C-alpha cells in the first residue's frame, strides 16, 4: 500500500472512531477504508472507488460540518494522488 493511501486510511480511521459521527456514516467510512485496503487492485482503481463512497457520504445531511470538511480534504488527497 502506498504511503498516500496509508495516510488517507489513517485519516478515515479517525473519522470512523469519532463518536459524534452518525453510525450510518461511520459504516460508509469503513467501506471506503476496506476498498483502500483491498489487495490486487491498482491505487487508481482503489482511489476511484473510495472517492465514490466518500462523495455519497459528504452529501448526507446528518454529517457534522467539521467532518464534511475532513472528507472533502481526504477526497482531494485521493484525487491528487491518482
């Protein structure tokens, strides 16, 4: 796993462990982490799939504003690392 993906997984893990984030969103974050940790796929494919998951999450009305900003930052990191 590349260093950039490892950093993104760590950031997503922080959001997943944040108790102020609703459970359904934390499950979607876990899905994105699982996608990024998959073996046998290129970094670009994993990043694209994770961005799709995170785009869906960022549009959730129950998402705290600070967490939305964190997700946008993570999406930016994934898109710049392709």
